[in-house]
C-alpha cells in the first residue's frame, strides 16, 4: 500500500506557490514572511503587554501566514522558526563581512607559500617533455646523430634500442642457422616502453648543453623548461605502445649497396655469418619498413647518404621548430 506525504501546509498566502514537505520549501519564502511576522508580534506585544515568546503556536502560525498546526505537526513549526532565525543571523553576519569562509582561511595559503615557492610551482607546471624517435636502417647513422643532438640540446637524454636485446640463448634460430635478431621478438619491448615512461615521470637529465647551439636565437631560452628524450633504434615504429609516445619521428634510409658496404665494416657479437645480411637483415628491414609505411604517419624520412653535418643541421632545426610549437601551445593554455 502506497503512502502519500503528509500535507504540512493547509493555507499559504495568495501569490505564494503551494509547497509540500520541508525539503521543497524555498528559503525565499522564509525571508518574505519573516519581517511581516515579527512586525505583527511586536504589535501584539505592545497591545497586550506580553512578549512574543508567550504567543501560542496557533498565533505564531497565523502571523507567519500559515494555518494552525494539526496534532503531530508542532515539530515542523519549531523547525521552520529555527530556520527563519538561522537565516536572520546568517544575513547579519554577511552584512558585517563575518561569514565563516571570510573569517577562516586565505591567510594560511598566503603565509605558507612564499613568492619564490609560487614561482617554482608555476615553473614545474610549465615544464614540457619531448620524445623524439630516430629510427631507420641498420648502419644508417642513428647513434652518431643522436649523440650529436644530445650535445647541442639542453635537458636532453638518449636511449638506444640495442640495449634491450635478449640474450643470445633466448633469440630464435631459423632453419638456415640464422639468429633472428632483426625482429621484435628478439627485444624486450615492454621493458623499453617502461623505461621511457619512467623517464617521462622523472625528467632526469644532465641539463647542460656541452656544445654551442647552432642557432643562437633559439638557444637555452627555448628549451630551459623542456626535457628531451631521443630514442634511437631500428624497430621503433612497428610497436604500437611506442607509437603513442612520439612527439616527432625520423627515419634514416640507405640504398641496399651502401647499407651492405657499411655493415661489412662493423664487428658484431655474435658475428654475422655468411649470407646473414641478404638472408635475414635486409629482408627484415624491407618487411618492417613496408608495415611502418602502411600504419604510421607523420614520419620525416632522412637520406642516410648525406653528410652527418647536413643531417644534424636539418634535424636540430626541425626539433627547434617543434619546441616553438610546444611553447606556443603552453602559453595559450596558461593565458
């Protein structure tokens, strides 16, 4: 059996909306009736020589524009009168500027945080990080270029994908006896992603540029609040968790003959077996490059046959432009 709410008001003055229940009664109604009710009580006090506290519940209800309380409703009218009294005291405090929020707080924050502390907090909030990918073909000049960029860019670190190779015993061998090093399964890719995430949280770097910037207009001012990580490797853009991290991606290419010539001058451990470049290294490079081109975008291709100085100049200036965009975006957010 459903229960209907008790009707708490049997009469409300004309012009006032009918209300049921204490929770639905607006305080505007309290304010509109409070002064009129008190005025009537004061008049009764003068005419009858008694205080307003001696009035009956019926007289007080009539003065408030309400009907006399029915049995069991006395508690409601006491609550109503308390609410009206509380509102009157609150209005007086607001008029004196002594609300609780005004009395209490702001000095604690102002006193506890100095001007220099605020500046440091704002500086840390303004810090940005830039994760640069430098991928490409084997012997394309990735490591050399990354190390030179690190010397030129302040707050810059480098991370090499070769450091995440699995031990030889965990690398698979195909039917020809070739160790399958040039595939994602030969690397601890999850550990590599975790390492980058940890760097992004801590921003650890030397913070010192060891060579003069190539463009003095975009010197330390441009990068003083930006931390840069350059990640170099041969399989950077074929692993989806890594693709979510890049701010800028570069890819070094070489023609087959030049790549094979450079590879033959390098000594690896374990050493390349006869036919390893043609049977495994180059086919895997083409395979992953095709996959990358189908799925990845916004990759800047670099010709690995150009001089290191030319490549360095191009990539450095491109990173500086990226830093400008980063700073402009940050200024728009904080403006």
